[in-house]
C-alpha cells in the first residue's frame, strides 16, 4: 500500500505544532504564559512547507524576504502595518513592484506563523458564552430584515470564528483575532477568494452590529487567490437540446432564465404580479444588491406561461378553499397588509407542492420551488444530451449574455439586462 506523502499530511501538521511548543519551552527567558514574539528560520521554513504548502523555491525566497525585512525595518517601528509601509518604501528602491508584493506577503506569513505558535503555547483562555452571542447576532439579523440565506451563512461563519478563537470571550475579541481567522482560511483551509470574502462580511457584521465596535485592517490579511475563470456557455443548439429534455414546469423555468437572463433565485421568487404580459416585461424585485430591474419576457414563452398560471391558479384557489396558509411577504408588508399573503397577485409563479415552516418566524407558508429541484433536472438533461461541458442552471444566464453580444447588442444594454452593478463584470463575456 502506498504511503501518504508526509508533507502537508495530518502527521506533519501535528509535528509542526510540537516543534513550535518545543522551541517556545527552550526559550529560557520566557515563562509558560509569555507570548511568542519570534520564530527561528527553521520553524518558519517548516510552516511554509507543511502549512502554507510553498514550493522549495518559494520557501527560499520567503526566508530571504524575511532577512531583507529585518535589515530594512528598524525595531523601533510601533505596529506591524507601519512596519509594512516602511518595508515597502525601502524595498521599492531595490527591486520591482512584483517582488515587493511577494516580500510583504512573506512577512505576513511569518507573523501568522508567530501568532499560530502563540495560540498553541498559550492554550485555552477564559470560556465565553458563545450561544448568547450567536442568539444576539440572529436577533440583529432579523431586526435588519436580512434574508434567511444570509442569516444561515453569517451564523455559520460566526460559529467557525468562535471555534477558532476558543477560550476568548466576546468582550476580548479584537481585530487581531479576525485578521488571524481570515488568514487561517487562506493559508490552512485554502478556501476560494469568494469564500474568504463571505467570511469577511460575516465578521464585519459581528464586530460592527453585534459587538458594537470598530474593526480595522481586515483587508491587510493574506488573501486567497482569485482564479480567472471563464463562464460555461452553451451554443444555441445545445441550449435547445437541454431545455427540450426537461419536464414541463422546469422547461418553462429554464426558458425564462435563458430568455430573460435571470438568476436561478430570481426566477424562483417571481410573483404573479411581476409578470406583465402587455408590455412583455418581467419585474425582478430585490435582486442581487437588493435592486429591482426590468427583464425581457420572451415572446416564445408567453402562451406556455399563461397556461402555467392557469394551473397555478387552481393551486391558489384550493389553498383558499382549504384555508391553507398564504405565502411569505418581503419586509414588513405582512404587518401593514394582513390580507396580502393570501392574495393572488403575491402568489408564486412557481409554488412548491408542500406547505413549509418558516425557520425564522415559525409560521407555516407555501414557498416557491426549492433551487435544487431545477438544478437536478437540468443536470439530468445535460447528461441526456451528452454535453461534456460543466453546465449548470447559471450557464443559461451566461449563454443569454453571450448570445446577445454575438447578435450585436452593446455592452451597456447587456449590463442593464443582467443587472450588473459594474460594466467590468459584463466584460467577461467579451473575452
């Protein structure tokens, strides 16, 4: 049986921790609880190899950058960020901007290794009432009318952050802990840039809105690399083949996503009143960035959509006859207009078959179809069409944009139809 490689394995990480503790214990002048301020170059090399997964050449360069930092930055500099600025200025006189950035990243890795050793040596500090902190966070999220998806995401990241800072009370959480967690995600968990950005938003909310304190320097952490990826685009024949392989309701949803350039959740959250047949328009409400926009209602789906809404009306009438619960409403509309949740105009275009319980309020409602329903159906249709591209529901939106550009539409029009805040986002379809 092949043995697992030692470098980067669980055993290597454990050995690295034991090595750091041994070096700390042999420091002589420090007590058992004194913070670790420096690491030998040998320990830094082990960290770069086993934790940060640097190549041998990159390890050598990082150690040289650290030596340059010690040479160019006086010990009297007060803070780490001030030291970085001094280092940038002095090193820029000797080398290129790219090397300067690499050197600064190496110094940040060194400080992270030092902090990591400090955490391992100090052990657990005082316990914190973490559940109370999470409960307070949930309360603030609901007061601010954040969506349930945002609530779930933020609470998940807060729990991971509190687990990372085990032994530190909420009152003692500082900027340093937040920076350390974001760096940990990039260095040890190797998360994607978008995942690290999501964690950043959750921590920002925790500090500002729950703990009620300023937080600085989160952008000065080791950042996950953001890979340059191209969108998966289907050709027109491929789109037709995939859509034709879907069951009736899902086929209509896919036609709307492709024909109007909708996101999956924008399609799912459509209400009856959002479909305007006469001007041929779909009103997309509270889309990404909490912005409304107008989208095109494709003429090819009008007849099918009218027939679909007649069937949906049967579900609505049955709910009213059976006194079933209504649908959830945005914001505080349900408080202002108690009858709105059982009105036809607020009913879903694509309602779920079952009544569900709202996890935030505990009330029962009829929700729209779950996102995984269309995702699974489309994945099956892609396989059935023998298409080898990694096509998802979002690929239909990518295809909508690409086909508009191929048809000669200008970038500003495409940007407006897609609801992009910046034209730079739309530029990816011009590559």
